[in-house]
C-alpha cells in the first residue's frame, strides 16, 4: 500500500497521505497522543537587510523576530530575549512561525537544539531544550 486517498481537504482534488505519515501518526496515537514541541515565543516575520545577509552568509530574505517570550519557558531559560531574530532551529531554517512549528515536531520534545539567532545584528547560537506543548501554552 502506498497511502490513503481522501477528498477530505478539497472536493475538487484528491489527496494521498503517504503510508510513512500514516504509520508515524498511528504510532504517536498509540503512545498516548501527538506530541508538539514548545519554545514559548511569539513571533512576527521580519525582512533581513541585504547587508546583514551578505555579511553573515544568511540565505533567507526573512526570518522570525521574537515579540514575546513566555516567562520560565524553554526560550527564556536559553536566554532568548524580545527582539532576537530566529534564523534556524537545528538544521531547520526559520522564516516564519509556521517554519518553527514544523521544526518542533514531536520527536524534538526533550531534545537540546541549537537555536541560531541574530541579536543586535550579530549571529549567536543558543542551546534550547524543547519542551512539550500543553493545551494551556497557547
């Protein structure tokens, strides 16, 4: 079997969910639920000036600026402050909040990841331990 076919997302277009995705989700559900990583930051997209991109070898035109940090959360404990610009989490480039959510997949919970940031125009790497998102963390 290659996957599961569905019309669930659109009545005009069929979608096939790969078996690898189905197997992963079923295994997570059997383990008690789907886990999502949590850093405790609120983000906004920001454009990175060309000069900074060239100076520091940054490939993306945009990144995610931290507009709020949850007190006592993983990002707070790692030293993230408001105004830091998140460039990457581990090997995942971060251009917006959706990129960060994808990088915080369930297998990242409990892992220590490198958080690449720009602070006052200077790149820094922080070590952050990814926590598990709880319902009240939103």
